[in-house]
C-alpha cells in the first residue's frame, strides 16, 4: 500500500511541475515566469508589513 501511495504522489508532483512550467500559447510564458516577475513586489509588500508590525509592537509595548 505504501508503494502505491508514493507512486500516486510522484505522479501528482510530476504533473504539477509540468503544469507550472508549461508555456502558454498567447504570450509564451509559464506560471513560474509570472511568479519570478512578481517576487520583488511580494518582497516589498512583506517588508512593508513587517515594518508595520514592528511599529505596532513598539507602540503597544510603550503603553505597558
């Protein structure tokens, strides 16, 4: 039963990888390419969010 489970998981992983790297006919890009382009935006949003959390923590800790 364990071998069947690993075979199914492996097939799902291969299918997912092929789906993520498959190029679209309209623009010739894949999901991975889109993600690579948006990573700097995501990093900036995360940095802004962490700055906001640190500021909120400082304000809250000053009250107590």
